[in-house]
C-alpha cells in the first residue's frame, strides 16, 4: 500500500492516472512532473546548502512546492518511481564539453526495454527516450534521440543539425556519488549556477525560463521577454510563472541596484 508521502507527491504533480508500472504510466508521470516542478537553483543564492537525502528532497519539492537542480528533481523522481514499482538506476552524465563526471544526474528505467528519463535538465525532452542506437523520437517540443558513441551514449536534440546535450554511460550510481559535483555547482568560481539565478518550467504551449532579471515566455511559437527591475517584481514572477513562493527570502547578493 502506498504511503501518504507518495500520494502527496502525486498530488503535487497533479497526477491522477494509473498506478501500474507501465511505459504509459512512466510517460504520463514524466509529462506531469515537467509541467509542475521547475528546474531552479534559488537555494544556492540564499546560502542554503543543497541536501540530497530523500526526506530533505521531499520536504523541499513536495511540501514547500519548490523545484531544484538535476540531483534534486531527478533524485526524488527516482524515489517516486521505485516506490511505484519501477526498476530505476541513477546515471552519471557529462555536460558542456563532457568535462566533469557527475555533472548531471539522469535516470535509466528498466521495462521491456531501457528508457532514459530526465525531468531535471532545464531543457529536458518531453518524454522518456528509448535507449536504442539512433532511434529518433519526435516530441511535442522537438526531436530527440539517444545514440551510442563507443562505451558512452549521447542524448541529442535536433535544431537543423544534431546537438549533444550530454554524454553518459549505463553504469548505475548511488546518490552519494553526486555529492562532490553538487558542491562544485554550488560553490566553484565560474560555476554557472553559483553566478546566476535560474528557473525554468515546461507549459502546455511552450516553456518559461528565468535568468537573473530576465524572463522568457515561449508560447505557440511566439516569445515574450520581460525585464524584472527589482526584487519585488522578481519574487512576483517566481510566484506567477513558476509557482514558487519564498517567504522572507534573504539572497546572499542583490541583482538589483540600490534605489
């Protein structure tokens, strides 16, 4: 019997469908997750250490209705999937030139075939991707594929030509294997996540993305850019577009010039 934490998670992502661990259920959960839980790094800029244990992740993402980095959202999604009867491995991926091991956490779900599952990449594919060499999948927001490159696999997206998002192997990992890379993202000089406040979420008609004082809203092929001149408009945008409410936030540094 499922416990209250699992039901609360399903309610958090507005999922009311089947609880049988099938491909159709995996696809529906993946879609629901992308449209309700944002990819975001705000804790880094409020001086809050990212905690990767399951109770802390559940409290932040489900109870506090936040999002998180890949380690957080994919890590907690793995727990949900396992609790619902899926067999799931944590995969290590290299991003941006493939220079750092464990730079990204993705999931491998074993059904009759293996599926790459990723709800924590910012520009995640719409659906799980079949881990089969050069099998191209058309999704609502684009075309993706997984291809084999020697002992590694590449997750790619199409934009007139194929671009590699990240490189990964099928070796299973534990959550503690990602702790050092997570600290790097939080604290290293030059770390994108340490230097910029970001948030993104998929919508029914496109995508919303925030970076520092700029928010981009893509809908039905049209794009609108909004400038956030002060912290009041920044916090209002988080609430309106991403469902994130930060009570009495204290950021380590201000994006905004003093009045």
